[in-house]
C-alpha cells in the first residue's frame, strides 16, 4: 500500500592509526586558534574559536595575500583566495583605469575579469558576470596563446554561472598550457563536483596537494572530503586552513565553511560560534551571514532567524536563501509571506539567467515543493542530462516523487545517498528524501533507516521537512523484531571464543603545556600527500 508523508586526510600512515589520531589533532588545532586569539568573553568549549585575528605569521608569498589594498587583492584574486571587499574595490578601480590607459594589456584585462568574478561571488550580484566575461575574452583575444591567466579566470566564471562543463574545459586548457599552475585546480575541482565525477575530483585533488600546500589548498581538500563523507578529514583540513591563513577575509571564509559543516552534522551551537567568529573578521562574509540565519532557524529562534535572513539578503538576494526564508515563513504558518518569497526566487533566477547563470537546480527544487512538480521534473531531467551532479540527482529524485513516480524517483535518490554510486556526502535532506520515497513504495524497514539517519545527522535540517520526518517515524512506530532490509539476511551471531583479559591500559600522554604549539591538523604531511588513504572507516 502506498504511503506518502504529510506536509509540504591526506597522511600516508596506516588508515586505522591515522583515523584514531585525527580527532584529537582537530581539537588541538582549534585550541591553538583560541590561544592565538586570546580575547575575553569566548566560550571555553571543546571547539574554541578565535574572537580576533591572531598575530600574523610569516608564510610563503604564494600562500596568502599581501598587505591591504589593491596589491593584496591582486595576490588574492590571482591565487583564488577570498579578498577583502575594500581591497577588491581598489583593485577593480585600478585595473579599470589601467585598461583605459593601455587597452592592449592582456594581463590587466585578465586580472580585471578575475576580480569581477570574485566580487560577484562575494555579493551574489550577477551584474559583474557579463563584465567578467567581456574582460576575460578581451584578454584572450589580445593574447590567444599562452594565456593561462584568462583561461583560469574563464573557468572560475563558468563555475560561478554553474556551467560546470565549460568550467572543466577552461581549467583543463589552462593546465595543458601550464601543468603546474595550481590556481587552475580549484575551479576544476568545482567543475568535477558539479558534474558528479568524483574519481576525477580525487585525482585533481592529489595533483593540487602535490603542487601547493597553502590554506586555500587545505580548504579545497576539505570540500572534497566532505562530499565523499569523510567528516573528520574535512574538519582537520579546515582547522589547518584557518590556523595558517593570515588575512581576515581569508580566515573568515574558512571559519564560515567550518560553520556550514557543523550545521550539516547538527552541531548548532558550534555552527553559530564559527559563523559569528567569521563575521567578527569580515562583517560582509556572505556564507557566514547565511549560516547564522540557518542555524538560528534550527535552534528554534524563528524571529531572530527571519531578521538574520533579511540581513543576509540585503543587497544580495541569493535564490537559495530566498527559498530557505520562504520555507521558514511557511513553517511558521505565514503563507502570504512565504508565497512572496517564492515569487522572489523565480524573479531572481530570471535576473541571473540574463547574466548567464544556470538556476535550474534551485528553480526545480522550488517547483517540486511549492509549484508544479511535473515542471520540476522536466527542468531537472534536462539539468541531469547536462550536469549529473549529486545535488541534481537528489532534486530530480524528489521531484519525481512529488509527481507520483516513485520507482524512478528511488533510482535517483539512491544515487544521491549511496557512496558506491558517488553520493557519499552525509546530508540529512538527501537521507530524508530517500526515506520518504521508500515509505511511499511501502518499504518500511529501509524507510525507517533513512528517516532515522536524516534526523540523527541533523535533527533540524529543514523547518518544513524535519517535522515531517519525525511524524513519519512516529507513524511507523517501533520496528518489529524480525524487520530487516530485503537485502540483509538474519542469522545467529557466532559465539566468540574465550580470550585472555586485555593488558592494563597505558597511561595517557600528558597534555601540552601552556604556550606549546599544537600539532598541525590532519597529522604530519597533512595537505601534502595523496588523497587515496583518506576517509577510512567513516
């Protein structure tokens, strides 16, 4: 009978040894950040955060931006590192002046285009993207050969537009010209992720970590590890990145990235601390503003969350955030304001489309839950044909379910959640979608397992769908003793042979003395070796 839910590390040491040491190293690394920050009023938790930027340490010139101003932004933009807004504005003004004075300067055009891309990424304003396209193509026209700067910029631009096929082509062309150009790897990794090519992403990350050991490389490794479900490795790499970053804007970006990971695994107090620490360093950090709003909603602080979403959306109406705010209004029973937000999503996607941005994924998700599910299926099926990433697999599976096509829906939901099919990311929403589809197919055993997984991963993953998951589990009741997934055979457990008692445990190592530097997160060689050994046993 059909049932439908109601409601809308890189170390090459042995795997076991590395995993057993990983979490303590993360804790020690984050503790070092607290010691370095050293300001009053910070909560003394096992995941402490820096209230202020620590004393800057000397690093290799390629690892972090230079001093403030246009020179610092130039170093950041050309290295693919977050730049401070005021410095970015200075760089753009400087290069706009330069290309007016020297219109045949291909290098200046390439830097200007990359700076436009970075400003659009920071502000979610698509108006800079056509400018970036024009500047980068002008650079390529002026220097059609040996212009890896323009090719790398075009790859980053294509990623920002969610055109991952084009991003892959531009980044691979840049690397063909300059195989050791590490700055081309971050947009290539984004492209492979968007295309669902996890094996290519793994190989590209290996190459990046051989070439470069900067905080930016560690943060990219963290993103890849998280997508593969390697949560401890991702945490270790982000800790390393935040420790070694020397500029406020860069460090804030890594703290916000960690805040998102903390939210995804249901650590809401920790997520809020990281987002607020990022905002102390960079008040305009977009991901931190969005993360703070999302976390307040998960904590049940609805009025504060709505205000925080308003702050995050001020001047930068991102469709994803507009959709989140609409669902928060809907969950609170404010149907009128929710409907207004959903219309704003559609309007913003149209505006972005005029600048070349692919908004089909967010529009498909909107239509599946709050509009025309059949239209969502049509949009997302075409998106899957072009860009078969994990997020698209999940959205298409859910749209098919909402349109009543559950057998086909389960195929895509399985792709999004089964590590054997590439869906290793631990995302509560994806697990919930799969459980809801299985429940509709009258498969209560596996449905219960995935609904429980969703709530165990993040008990407040959505103001609409987390309560629906709770209700579905309540309706299912306790599992019968004989219930097991269809592919699992029940058999008696073997009786273990008697063993000698274990030897007395060795005394634990003494904690480091005050002032002793903590070891780098991820173990010796973190961020430098092969990705092949990471992620064991997660």
